[in-house]
C-alpha cells in the first residue's frame, strides 16, 4: 500500500504491486487487506511541531487499519512497527503517539497482532542516523546525552529480516511486544559508538544542554512561521538526553529464531566500505 500521490515509486522492487490507499480510508484499507496473508504497518510520523502532526500516521492510521481488520471475514495477522520511544510516552509528542498506537492494538485481543519496538535504525538511505555516523567517520563525535548514555542500535537489514521472520512465525508472537536490537548486551556508550564507526582517532564533543534546548525552541518557532515539520524540538531533546534506550532480543529470538547479524562495527563497515 502506498500513498495515492506516491504511485509508481521506483524504489520498490519490480515484483511489488503498488496499491494506492489513503491511510485513514477504512473502505480502501478493507478492500486491500482482503487479498493479504499478513499486514505490516510501517507508516509513521517522526517530525512535527505539535501533537496533531504525529497523530495521523501513529494513531489515526493504526485505528483505521484495526477497523479494516475487524471488518474482514478472515483478518490476517498485523505487525506494528513501533519504536523504543513508546516505552517513555511522557518525553515527547512523538513518544506519546507511538505509545497510543500500541494501546489501540492492546484493546483488541480478538485480533492477531504483534508489536516490534526497534531502537535507532541506520543503513543506506537513512536521513537521521547516517549524517551522525558520517561525522564520526570524519573524526568528530558530537553527542547530546551523557558520555555513559546507553543506546541500542539496529542495522536496517536486520530489522527487515526480523519482519520477514515474523511473517512465518506470527502465531508464536500473538499479543506480544518486543524491543529488539543488534544483540550487543547493554547497548553502546558514546565511546563504544565512536570506536565501532571510526577507523581513526576521533574527538568527542558534548553539546551543552542549553544550546540544544535553545536551538530546539528556535526551530519550533521558525517551523511555525515557515510551515515545515521540525525534527529537532524540545520533546526530541528530552529523547536525545534520556539515560538509556535499550532493547533485548531474548524473547523474540525464543519465539521466532531470529538473530541479528550485524553489530555496529560490522554494519558501519558494510555501510561505508562497500
């Protein structure tokens, strides 16, 4: 399913049939999923200056797909790609919207669903993590959180494989929520991230909180004046400095057999050297 204004997207494999569907159009969604063996909900909003900017994809779209599934005579299983941020809904409008989307599923024990909470995902085509990794590669590691902040990461290839694995094991994951990562116990601190990504010495630069917060407030003001959806906001700053964002693969591996193949060092080498 693709947005009606994004038909014939040449980034998708040729074997994919692209079906134009409005994300909150329950009739269109119902017609589309009657032909499906499984539904994978990848839609999401990560930028915005107010709660409503995140609601359309992260809450209302989830609500619509659930209604469509309820209408189906034989509803296929649903996988919701959520976020680790959903575990801390008080931090930001984004985190709250992800949490609220999960809550909608949890209100439907009559449907077959699973929730995956990936951490920060990186890989080819990435617009958020890739610039940070490139800067580290050049020798500068700028970080907002404390030096001992603990972060889980996941290469996009491993996330895709986790989704593919679910398709054949969905019945073993009914009504479960899994926070997955690249398998590094306890995640990474910033020194470990630098050592994994950079092949040379790197300089660490702690961005003062007041500078980051001031930039976020200014960005929010300019976005309101100029009409764009900001990535950096006061809520995002709270996410960036939170002490730890950690996954744990044990439950998902036990249920499905999935295991990640790329830690950050291997993933960075694949990303930059191939």
